[in-house]
């Protein structure tokens, strides 16, 4: 296939739906890891058209959703310092910290700038030598190479007024945490195609073998998702648990070596607290000691107290696959995109935002 529209072909989709119905004999619960996959499933009506005995649950692959309250408080603290320019991807601005959001303090005068690339932040640092420029480096393995490159670039250029507040998280430890949960209901995973484009598929073989779960690396278009679901169910029905690659047009088993090298050059593995889920050991990246002068936590001696999460938000249960967004009592009432209670209603990859915008729940319920 050559054009994007071919991955959205209705007749091909019909054939996949028919085949999924034909091969499925038992109820199965599948988790798509990535919020981009969740949005595509909901926006394209796939959840409504799958057989009722296939349950899709929505995983933690939304960087905005899993960035902890404490880290957002760190970003807010930095942005409130007189000489700091805090740069961030746009979605992070509306996520509530323990008190405020970055957007609220921006409105009150803090120098918070929305960027599309951390390399822009390096340029801002170059143009503002009297200021400290901090990039809020969130995301999964997908954004880590560009954030690492910004540090390498600053180092090469001799720029000393640049640093990053790293809050990277990594997928495989989170999958293991979900599978180890005593309430776990996940039978198989659709792994995130773009994460695997960077990291490859090697990390998933031990997980599939240890927990006896199929893992199918899957893309984001409707036909990608339907093919990934079909491949997963074929394995489940045969009692297999292999790693397969539906997204072969982008993912190599070994991943993208230069991108992985840049991650290894700048970061070290660390424990990370995931919003809604809690501490997962060895599940994040932090700037390593070789580049510690670019680590905002070191540069600003950050020692923020641990911030409690809002107990009214059930995002943790949603990201563990135990609940769906429409089961949250706040959905569409207290919690809407324009006044979110939790991060999954903010992010363009959040499950709650996907259901709010595309599921028809709002149109069907006039009280929302
Ligand atoms: S609807 Fe709002 S409060 Fe409920 S889980 Fe989603 S983000 Fe959290």
C-alpha cells in the first residue's frame, strides 16, 4: 500500500471484521498500549463494530496521562523562577499539578513557551544567554531520542544555560507491572508501533514468554489495528504467545540504532512514578552523570515533596484495563476537556478525551 487512504479502506475493513468474527470462539480482553491507537479505535468506530465478546482496554501509552503530579509540580516550580524560560510540548500545559497547571501560571506571567521540538529550546537558550532555559522532556521511548539530541547539541555548542526536566517512561516495565497486578485481565497486547520503531521488538520476547501473552506490534490506522487484533486473536485461539510485527513497514526487530545510541549516550535507567499507577521500578530515563549539568533537577537542586494524586480520577484503573472512561462518575460532568479533573481528559492521546470527542457518549447523553 502506498497512500494513507488505503489503510482506511472500508471494504478491507469489512473483510477484517468478518474474519475476526469467524475466528473468535471465546471472550478475550486485548489492551492497546498507545493512546494514539485508542483514539484511532474510538474515532473510527472500531470498538462498536468488534464482536461483543472482544473487550478492548486502553493502556498507559499516553505520556501526558502518566506524568506524575510531582513532576508537574517540579515544572511549575521551575517556571516560577525569575530567570527561567520553561519550554514544553503543548499538551502538558493544561494537566493539573497538585495546585495549579502550567497554563495557569503562564496566564499570570510565567515565561512558559510551547514548542514542537526540544532543539527549538536549545536555540532559545542560545538567544537568551542571561536566562536559564529548561525543556520539559516528557514522553516514552519515542520522544527520548530528540530530547537526548538536544542535550548533545547544547553540549557540542558549549551552551551552558540549557537543561531538561526528564520525565521519560518506558513501555516494557509498565507491561510487566500490569501483568503482575493481581486484578489483571489482559489476555494480549497490541504493542505501540512508534515505540517499537525506535526500540525494536527484542524487549517483548521475554515478556511474551514469561507471562504467556501474545504481543503484536501494531500501527495506528484502522486497517493496522484490525489486522493487529486479528493476529492477536489467532494466537489466543491457538494457545500461542508470540511476538509478531504487524507494523513491519516501520518496525525492525533491532529498532533504530542511531536513536537508541542517542538515548544510551545521555540517559540512564531510573525508577519512575506513573500517574494513576504508582512507582514502577526501572521504568524511566534520567539524565546520566556525564551530562548532569544539563539535568534541571541537579542544576536547580530540586527536592520537591511527593504530591498526592486526585483520588476523584480513576485514570489508574482505566490504564490498567480494569475500567473504561464511561465508568468514571466525573466523565462529562465535573470532568470535560475545558475543565479536566484528570490528565486523560486533557491529552490528545488520553482515553477519556477520545471517548468524550468521538464515542457518541456526549451526543447520546444530553446531561453531559
Ligand atoms: S473522566 Fe476525568 S476524572 Fe474520570 S478518569 Fe477520565 S480524566 Fe479522570
